[in-house]
C-alpha cells in the first residue's frame, strides 16, 4: 500500500499549515472546500481534523482541484525533507523572502519554525533593516543579501554570489536558491488567491522544532 | 513545462552556470536512474536539472512536481502556456522563457502573439480571454498581488479549479525563473526546434 507521509515543519508550511479554528480577515478568493468528495482529499481532511481539529486553509483551497491537492502534498513532503543544509540559515532566508514578497501567509507560518531554529525575536524585528543591524553575522548577511538579490529581475550580482559561495557548498547553494524560489512561489500563490490566515497556527507544540529532515510529525494520508 | 528533459542536438553553452553541473554519472542512485530514464526516452537532461542535481533529493522533488502539475492541469494548454511565457518574461527568467516557447507555439500561441507579448495591452493580437490571463499573470508579480477586478475577470472565463491551476503554474514559473536567473543557467543552443517539447 502506498503511503504518503507529511512531515510538519518549516518547508511544509509552504502550502499546509497547522492551525486551530480559522477566522478569516479577507474571504478566500476561491471557495474553501468543507466536505470533499474525492477519496484522497477526504482522507487528508480526516487526518487533519483528528490531529489538529482544523483544515489548513491552503489545503481547503487546494481541495478545489483534488488531483492538484495531491501534487501539492507530494511536493511539500518531498521538497520539505530534501534540504540538508543548516536549517537555521534556511529559515532566516525563508523569512526574508516571504517578507520581501509580501507573502503574509507564508511569512506568518514560517515564524514559529524560524524561532524554533534559534532565530531571535530581535533578529526578526530587525529583518526589514538587516543591512544596518548588528544582529546578523557575516554568514547570515551573505544569505540575506542573496535573498534580496533574488528579488531583482537580473538576479543576485556577482559580488553577492561570490560572498555566498565563500560560505556554502554547491549543493547548499542549490538548496538555498530553490527554497527561496519555492517561498516566492508560495507567497505569490497565497497572495493571488487571498488564502486567509488561520486565526491560530503553529503552537509551540506543533512547530517548535527545527529538524525537518527527521520528521517529528508524520501523517499518513493513505 | 519542459524543465527536465528536452529533445535536441547537443548543447553548446555560452558560459557555465554559477555552480558546476553535477558530475556524471551522478552518485545518487535515484538521480542516476532519472538521468538515464530521460535519455532512454530520447530526451536530453536539461541544464537546469544538471545544476539542480547537485542536491539530488531536491532535484528529484522538483522534477516530480514539474511533471505532476503539468499532468494535473485541466486548463486548456494554450492559455496555460501563454500565461507561463508571460510570467517568465516579466520575471526575467530567460532560461524558462526559452524552454517554454516551443511548447507555447505547439499549443497554439502564434509567433505574432509572442512578438506582441511585451506590449500585449496595446496589441490587438489577444482576445478577451487571453487578456484576462495576461493581466492576471502581470498582477501576480506585483507585491500586492492581483486586484479584485483582475481576479474577477479571470474567474469569469475559468472555473475556480482552473484558476487555482493557473495561479500555481504562474507561481511555479516564478520560482523557476528566479532560480534560473540566480544560478545563471545557460540556455541550450539548439533549443528552439519543433522537437523540443513533443507537442502540446
């Protein structure tokens, strides 16, 4: 029997979320499916309800297209577990990307994980003006400059890339770059569809960890 | 949606990517199989995949996602492909733009439309439905996202399910565009052939 495992952690907030009952600020632009007929999505809902008492809004949006919902589950499972680089560095980059993209949903969902990985509240507060801040070390600054550079149409310049390369191996640069891209993707997607934030998400018990490559929560959908 | 393999004669690159292509055959067994499967199908492993393969797990996850969202999409391909090349164009994703042009053409986007794409608003080459798709693609790249009018216009032409798919496809191409640009992935020289995508 085929098993799909969902590990809940930073990257998994790409699309899914851990949450308590939702209160929407703005209505979702596509319907939030409450009673899915598709067997796969129905099973997914059952698991979320049993485990968290709530369906993440991103999941309820994706349920409009069941085949698509499964594709997105598979992606967040596989992609989320794929990174091997230092998680705290990756989370810092994710926060910065989602901040720059205005991807509030993705940003808010990434916050507890970032904190779980040791990023402090003062660093989070300083993130919009990180260049003037003394709170980030040289490696963190290289990552933040790279994230900022990825927002430019021409991409990061050579100096920025060279500095990054002095801290990371090629495989880590691929991971970082793709992860930045993935969170640009999730930001654009959730913004365009106005996926509402759940009123409460990511309690410490659910997102307080930092190890994603060793899933600390696993859900089997089928 | 041709991100992994394509059918061409051997590539000649202008400059290398910013990080080296994975050494071949790849050490990772799953990745090595993936490479050989692509080649066994008569395709070539794309430069993008050869770079991404430096992180085997992520490369495979990306490849599976690219194939799956293409397979799951129910939106008529012409609109999807038009949306994707527009997104790549706005995002400055030269690599994904070049890779998607042949697919767009074989799915019914004309050369005249492609030429007019940068100034589509003032062009007569696009009908109302095309324009709804293009306006949405443009607006997705704005920091605030598409405004209500743009969204509702799109929704008047497509089902919510289709809108969802267009949105995710555009977002995915933004990811690919940013990635390709940051990594400076060279465009394969012989890309622009009818054989590239295997049709629509």
